[in-house]
C-alpha cells in the first residue's frame, strides 16, 4: 500500500462498499480557482480526474503544468499529479462526462450586474451540460457557492436534460477554501458537508473523501438547503466579525483607546477568539463581498428581513473603512493629495494571493489617483493582475521604489515583506516619513522610533 492509498474496508459497511471496486472516476467542471485546486487535490487523494473548461487557453496552461493564478503549493502539486497520469484537462465535456462517475460543479457565481443576487448562469449551464451528456448513472456534486434553493431547481433541470433511463443524483458539498491556503484546506478540510444525499451517494462521497475522513475531518450530513446555507453563513459571520471590530475602532479613535490591545483582550475569550479581529481596511476579494450581498438578497426574498438588515450594515461598515483610509491619506498630505506622491504597499485583497477582485487596496489607490495624487503601487504577487485592472496607476518592482520620494506610505495588504521591512532605511527614501497602517500589522513604536509619523485605524495618533 502506498502513502496515497487508504484502507477503506473499516470505513464502510460491506453492503455499501466493495473493497475490490476501483476508485470512482472524477470530472471537475470549471478550472478556475476552486476547480483547478479541487481537481489536483482529488488526484493527490488517489483518484483519476479530468478537469473540464470551456476556455482552451486555461486547459492548455494546466495541461502544461502552469497554474493561471498564484496559489502557494499548487504548481508543484499540479506537476506531480500530471506526471502520475491520474490527472488531465480537456474542453470536451461529452467525453469527460461519459467517462466519469462523479461530477463536481466548480464554476463561478459572480454577483449579478443588475442586483445583489448571485448570477447562476454558469452553474445552471454546467449542470445541464453534465445531465444531457450522461451515458450511465452518475452523481452530480455542487461545490459552487449558491443561494439556498438552487439545488432544488437544478434537480428539475437535470430531470429534464438527462437521457431516458439514466439516473442522475444531485447533492451539495460546499467548498471552504481560503486563498493562500487552498491546497491545505482541500486535502485536510476542517469539515466535510454533504447535503441532500441518499445512503448510496453518501457512501460514494465517503469513498471520495476517505483520506481526509481517515485523518479525522468531521463529516456533516444534512439536507440540501442547510448545505447551501453553510458556506454563505460562514462567510457572513466572518464578515460580521471584521465589520464589528472596524466599527469599534471608530469608538477607540474617538475615545483615545487602542483597538489592537482591545482586540487582544477580546481574543482571550474562547467564545470570541482573536482571528478576524484586526481593525483595518476591511474585507474584499471574490467571495465575502458578493456572498454576503447574495445572502442579503435571498434573505429579503424569503422574508428574513433581520438577517438582510444586519448584512446591509456589515457591508456599509466595510465599505466605509476605505473612505476612512482615504481621509487619513488626505490629512497626512495637509488637506489635499493633488500632485502629492503616495506609495501604496499592497494590491491583492489579502496576502498570499494575486487576486485583486474587489480589492480594498486598489480601490483606495485608484480613489487617491482620481484626486490628483501620483500613486505608485507595489505588491509581491499581484502587480500584473493589478496593472491589467488599473493601468493608470504607477507600479514599482520593490518596496523601496514604491516609497521613494513619497509624502505618505499606505500599507494596504499585510504581506510579511511589508510588516518585516526596515523602517529606518525606508524613512531615508521618503520626502516625508508618514505611514498609514491600514491593516493593523505594523509595530507602531518601532516605526515611530525610526522617525515616522504613524497612523492606524483605531489607534490614537502620536
């Protein structure tokens, strides 16, 4: 037995598991951030996997062992699994569906252009495409983040599209990936949620996730609506926690208190915890903003108005933090940023990714640029993606180039390269050493000792 093989005999009753049967063959529809990571991880867990995408360029890149986005550990794992022969990529949906036993739907659910609702066109298209191309009984597993009630509608689409005599079951298995830690989260999940399963489909998915289950990952089996709500509820809770501490940071500033010390004290309470209690620029990215808005929209549709009102406040507090940082930058420049040089450290919405979707850092940088500032941005990984989205901003190739000649430096993404920087050396490069720590990660005393005027959200000026 190799390291990738698990003895499944004791995990399943004999009636639902044949130890001699081959591992189920996996198709993953969508090879974006979620799909590519999931496909590679399934191969790592010992299964034969085909990743399917309508974009031939993306398929060609993955086939060549190149990941189209930055995710630590994924390029190495992709190369390794391609070499085993267990993993391949294709644009041929019919061939992939006809070959596989379990089909994971991993396509995007962006915010609608006309409302806060989730745009489900890609999920519906992928699910219908699977159903109409089935040649044998199969399991369709939704992993995309969707509004509650989506699965029930998709089951009807499947019933209409599937060939006569072919049985297709739809269940929901939401993803809980964190960008920057996606490989770890997929191979070693902190929970596995299976929604709307029968005894047969639950047993099959327990085979798929046998490795993590054997390691101790808990399995939560529930109904379809609960499974659909788990991911968006988790994101809504995290967003609420972030907006709570950001709201309290305003109280701290008004009262002369220090939100960082306050958060440390709160974090000792095991009911609260310290994670996500860093006051700062707020959340962004491709998940939290659109997911809380989609939940807000769906809650309104269902008449659950208190939840909708709460999430509205969470969203407003979060967006308000961007305005607060802009105001601090203007204040640091004497009331106007016109023709002032501003060094921006960070473009990605969080460290360890090159994702700039709804990035608070780039939103602030662009807003200052529109006010006439000369903005220079540096990010260790997101420079190219930022430039493609905001080509009018200036871009540097390192921290020193970004801060050179600056009137104020804004730390907008908490990369270690920024928090570990030598403030005394950087102070020598500036026009005036003023820094705004918009992520609450800098050592204020260390920077002040090096001659910097230091401002942070929820921290008194000194």
